C-alpha cells in the first residue's frame, strides 16, 4: 500500500545534505519518491508500507547524522 510520510528533520545546511538524504532513502526497497527541503526542515517520502516501515525510513535519516523530530 502506497503511503506518504512527512518528517521534520533538523541539521540540513545545504543542497548536499538534501541530496545525501534523498540518495540514501531512494536505496531503500519500497521508497518511490523523496523530497528533502532544508528551508522547510522536512523530508517527504512516498513509499510502499508492505516493503519498508516508517521507522526504517526515520532510522536511515538519523544514521546519516540528522535529527528527526517526533
């Protein structure tokens, strides 16, 4: 089932940060689209919940060194 997730992410300071998050999340099976915005401090993800969980997506972002707000 296709779902949409919007995470509040702090610590992005440049386009390279946005690209790093986008690239990493697109490597996860089930992730279909990623839009990272440092200006809005957000990451929006469209994904297949049968293949990847919200927690796995959030952990992938925090593993890169960014903070995901609850």
